[in-house]
C-alpha cells in the first residue's frame, strides 16, 4: 500500500466510542477554564494585581487551557475517566487556598457570601459561555484533525464509518451549533428588526469566504493527492461547503418563518428526513451508491454523503438558533442564571431520553447520514458543554466575591446592585473592568480570528502530514509535534490580538 492508502485506511472503518466517555471528555475544557480562573485569582490575592506580562499570560493559558486536552486525547486517554476527578480535586484545593488566604478586611461569613452571590448583578452585555464554547470547539477540532493521524490518538475517538459516536463526529455538529448561536438572526435586536428579505443578500455575500475555502481545499487536496476519507462527505464535497450551504438555507427559512418558531422547523426537517431514511431507499443510496456497490458516478452519487446530510445539519442549525435566542434573553443576575442553568439541565435530560427512544425506534447515531439520533445527540452534548461553561462562570463569580477587585478574562463582570453601591460608596462600573482591559487572554485572541485559526490549523495539518510519517511516530515525538503545532497556532492569534488585528474582510 502507498502512504496515501495507508493513511486513508488508518482513519477508515471505525466505530466510535461510548456516550459516557465523550461526556467525560466534555467536562475537561470547563475544568481547565476553572483551574485557570482560580490560578489568576490566587495570583491577584498574593500580588494585588493581575498577570500583566503577555509572555507569562500566554504560557499560563496554553499550559492550562490547551495542553491538558492534548494529553487527554493521546497518552492519557486510557485514564480519561480519572482526569476530570484529578482536575476537580486540584480546583477544589485552589478554592480552599483562596478561601483561607483572603485578606482579613475582606472576610465575611460564608452565609453572607452566598446571599451576596445570589443577589449579585452581572454584566448583561455579554455571555462568556458562548464565546468560550465556540473557541473551545475550534481548539478541540484543531487538535483532533492532526492528532487523528498519529497512533497515540485512540481510533475510537475518530469519525465513525457509518454508525457510532466518535469525538470527531461530535465536533462536526458542534461547529454548526456554535455558528448558529451567534448568527445575525440571533444577534439582531427586536427594535432593530429589518424587512425579512433585506439582509438575505448580505447573508449570501457573507458565506463567500467559506465557499472559497472549500474550493481551495478541494483543489489543494486533489492536486497533491492528499489522503482523504471519501465516505465522510464524498469525492468533491467538504465541510466548508456544508457550513456555507446550511447557513444560506437557514437564512432563507428564517426570512420566511418567525425566528421563535425555528425549533418547530428544525423538528419537522429532522423527523421528515428520518422518515425518508427509514421508509425509502434513500439510506441505501447514501451508504452504497446508486448501484448498491459504492459507485461514485455523477455529481450527486459522488457526493451523496455531503449533499444529503445537509438536511440533518440544517435541523441542528435551526434548533441552535432557538437556543441562542433563549440564551440572549435579558438576564442580569446570578439568580436568573441559576434558573437558566436548571433549564439547560432539563433540556439535556429530555434530549438524552429522546436519544434513547430514537435509537430504539429507528437506528443508531450516524454522522454519515446526519439522522435524527445524530441531531439529538449533538444538541444534547452541546447543551451539556454549554451548561458546564455557565456553571464554571458562576463558580468564578462566587470566587471573585471572596477576593474583591480581581478580574478573570472571558468571565462575567460583577456589577454591584444600586443598593450595594450606595451602602458601600462604590461606583457603578463593573468590578475589575479596569484590570481586564490590560489583561491578555488566549481565548479572546482566538475568538477575534476564529476562521483564520481554523484555516491555519488545516494548512499546518497538511504540512505536517506531508513532511512527517505520522502513522509510525513514537509517543514523545507525537506530543512534541502536537504541542509545537498548537502553540504556533495560538501564538499567531496572540500576536494579532496584541496588535488589535482582525483579519476579516467580508
């Protein structure tokens, strides 16, 4: 076999992993975020100022936010269920250290702190959990697209061939979910509403970078004979085309129907598509081609997975728009976000029950088909991760109440209630905002240039695969390459962020 055939066989005919293992893995990013926040608060407690050095801030962010994920999906994957326990114990130790080392004048009874926490007001202009969710989906995807070509990345985490739940299968749906959370239809305020079709042309224009990237990827892959998994999207199709077409289709539908009914359309699309898969020969065509032997004759036949899975991804996108609209409802207090967290927990539980019913009545989860169980699974896991991030933010808000004046980048800003300001003679500005302006942050850096980050990761993945025999790499060499790859990618984003450069021209 040629090197190309070896690499294609290495990522083909896989069956995924368990739902429990993926859920355990999803707890790692929030725990890393919590750990980083507690370390910054502890630093402020000891030094009276935030970490102002860009060099040390980048190093801390990379070592705490990115490096544990690299280890957990490679050499530490056999103990993946113990890693969250270890991280949680470390975070608990940091919290106890912060609680016991508070300044004497800032100390208050624990009950009073809990009461202040529940009554605390938050900056309603931003929801950090959405930003962190989108950034971490990008980071995890960037890690996986290169790590999957190394033997240290478990085959069960890679994309399943037909049925199954691999970690990379979830990444595809999570990308759609994250894009929908911040789409124009979600971000537009009611009082700024425009005629329904007035912004459609703008949406059409806004997807040209994705189409251009899709064409560029297609030409580059074919020209250098780069290894590819044909049954993933087809011969000519790729995920950039899927992102562009789903966004266009969703914009068209949302120009016709009310936004608050998006979940109904999502349910209708997913159920009707599943009925077609279950009652017609559509599923056989997607899995085996028009001749039943995996033919790739004609554009539709050659790209059947990519084209027909658009229905499932469209359902995920529309459902995610509904989630985004719900998240952006005006909530300015901790108490209201605790109620929202209960709502997220109820939604996750309901989707898990629905997933079990769907798999029992129809078929297992299939990213290749983008069937109803796949849509349900993606939404359940994404809401679970989003809920974890909200919980992490609330935990950091509580800790910041213990250490007055500290600030954590990409975390909620505490705004003192009017009565509290008058009582303590404080200003109306959010606590820690002045520190935040001068405090560097890797998450903010990646968030500013997310598409560039993803594009750079794809280019570097191709370069590494061309230059290195990844399949026969040793563990130490693999970890070194993955760390260099991710650090270089993060460093570029960090430099652009430091110079306030946003490479967006559409």
